[in-house]
């Protein structure tokens, strides 16, 4: 028996090295695969799109908010990986009554690296986890050196429409924005800017950020959605890959070249 702590301070007891793992979080599903644990994954969500083939080979236990508890029982997991923000607390607590449930709480780059280390430790893949962390840390250090050469820009990151919602302070998205050279205007918006606030068009106009990013997820913004705001704001409106800003885990390695290229793209758009 082994007792470990998760990122919300709960003690999780594992009878042995986990062999039947369910992941309730897409970004952590991809991480588990990159840790070499694909064969040990028995269940994932319908939103676990990386790697592409996984949904054809693993049991789909539902989404990230609603689970098929009967199917989970049939899968008999010896470890379930969840997340404080993405998965509903009552559902996680219900699962924890039967199974070891390790819950992550990721709100910045450092907590993401800690999550990777912890999952490496409890799954017996610590060396691989350390290698992934080194690659991420090195890449973000290099990104930091590149953006030091340019002036930081103000930005608003939209994640939803009707009503508009944005990534506020104390979020992983906001921290990645900061690392990529953008200052999230909602970081200084007081209590209104906490987490994921609703924001009106008049408030967007008043904030007047240099850039407005329209994320590809959770709301699938497309180019036509930018037209309305482009008519009333002076900001540079840009579609961005939501995975690059919100997927904590090994996806951060793939995000780094994108964040560098995005920086060049928005600067070009602003100059036009």
C-alpha cells in the first residue's frame, strides 16, 4: 500500500502500481500516453482527442462533466486521474468512495510541472516525467528570452460567446499568456476578473486591449465571430489555438513553437 497526496491536499491510497487507469481530463490523457502508459489506460473522455487513435481503442466514460458510472464500475480502475477545475466535485467525490482518485489543481506553469512530476511518481514513470519537464522548462526559458526583445502587449482572451466570457486571473491560460509576452488585462480587473468572468461588449471596448484572442475551445470561435468586435474596437482580433494556452501537460512542448509563431503573426496583423 502506498499513500500519496494530490494537488488539492487529499491523501490517495494505492494498493500497488496502477495498471488500470481512467483519465477524466484530455490534457492529462495525452500526458499519460507520453509517459508510456497508453496500455494501462482503460477509460477516457470523449474529449480526449490526443493521440488521435485513442478514442477508437479505449472505453469512453462520458465527457469531463458527466460520467457513465456503470461503465466505470465495469472497467474496475485502480487509479482515476481528475482535475479540480474540469471535473465536478460531487462526481469526483462519488468516484473516490470506490476508487483511488488523484486530483490535479493546475493554475500556472509551476503547478503544471508539479502535476507531471507527481503522475510520474505514482505511475512508476518518474524518469520520463522528468525528461518531459526538462523539455518544457527549457522551451519556456527560451520563449522568455525571445519575448524580452519585444514590448509586452495587453490582451483579452475570450473563451465563450453569448455571453462573452474571458480567462481571468489565477488561471493557467493567464499564466501562459504572461509567459508568451501578453499582459492579461483582467489580472487588474479586481474581483470582476477572477477566473472566468462574463464580460460585456461595452466593457471590452472600455478595456481597449492591444489584442483580443478568440480561443478555439471551449467555444469553437471562427473567423466570422470576429467581425462584430472588429467593427467597434481598435484591438487586433486573432483566432488562437486553445490547446496551446489551456492544455497543461506534454502538450506544452508542442505549444512552444506555436506561441512563438503567434507572436510574429499578431505583430504582423497589428502592422497592417
